[in-house]
C-alpha cells in the first residue's frame, strides 16, 4: 500500500510530550503515509505555537481556539487575538472548542459562553470548527444549532447543501446523536478508541454512519491504539486506526484512506480531491 496516504485530522504536536523529538515524530508520520497533520490548540499560547509549527512544516496545519478545560481563563482580549490569528493562511479551523462536563474544569455557563463566542468567530471568518464534547452532547448540539440559526450563511456553498461546518472529534455519543450531528453538516471522528476491546459503542457508530461522514484522528499524544495502548501516541499510528475501521466496515483500507482523505479536503481544504475514477 505504498501509494495509500492518510491524514491525521486531530493531534497535539505542540504538547510537551513531543518537546524532545517533535521533528522526528512528524518525519515518522510522513514515512508511514500520513500526508497531513491537523493540530488544534487548547488556549491562546498553544494557538500561537500551532501556527508557528504549521509555518515550519509543509505537512502541518493549525487550528486556533480555547478548549473547554481552559474556558475560565480565557479573557475577551484572548478571543480578540484568536480571531486575528485565525486569519493566518495556515489556520484551517477554530478549535478545539466545546463543552466538557466530565472533568468540569470550568463552570458550565462559562464553557457555554466561550463555546458560543468562538463559534461566532468561526462564523465571522467563515471557518469550520473542531468540537470537543464529553458528557455534554445535548448542550453541545443545542448551542451549535442556535448558532447556526443565528447565521445560516455560515459555510454556505450553495442553496442545496452548505460546506461542512466542522467535526465532532473523538466522538463518544450514540448513533442517534451522531445522526443529529451529521444533520447539522458536521463530521464525526474516531481515534484509536475503536481498536480497544471495550469500545462497542464507538464501533457501532463507526459502522452505522456513512463513510462520507467520517474522519480519522490519533489525538496524539493521548489514546494510543492497540497494540501501543498506554504509551505515548503519535501520528504514525493512523494506519492502525484506518485498518480497524476498514475491518469494521468490511472495506479495503485503500477505500478508507481515500474517502477519509477526501473528507479532510472537503472540511479543511487540505490536499486535493481525488480524481473520481482513481483506481
Ligand atoms: Zn484534542
């Protein structure tokens, strides 16, 4: 499968876990067929780092945003600077943003306000969003829907069907929630969790939605797939996750690679659309 290439649609190369060997990690990913790497950020400082990394490496693209864990620390000025940074040519989305009621590091009302404020930034810049939601899928869908209603021109491509508005990454909801997310014109994305033994829910959702609605991610340095579970994750492991998805869907891994790479192009504008009659 030499000519099969993948995209890691969500990872944190800026994390301190990669301080010692970041360039080697990127080189290993490229050697493993991972052509592009999309690096979301968790706060303003991390957003600046993500943009710097994307300036240095042709295969890396940045997202800028404030993660729900950091929502209580985000100032109005931070959000203004994020908006400025989001106009950088290597920035492909606002993220990762959303709600996390599992850890609850910031009060829920603050998380909700900072989430909606950042969707508004994405709408002003016509960028997609990268959404993190944990134990909060109901509120996340509700706020996202409200924001779409306020600005229905966001990502408008033609009258029939808007361009994709974003991705719900590391999706942990059920199939009904996934279908609601897809109806709002979002992708759902799965990391190495689908390779774990106890991941029936994620596997059911990954089998139950269309390939046209799926992305792959490592979420490195977290969530290493089997057989690396428990160690530092890295983007070179994307083919393991792609192979598992191919198993779940009874498809050749080449199809999974081609479709998910096209989906990344559709969402972030990265890469090229594959010719329709590609082998
Ligand atoms: Zn993440």
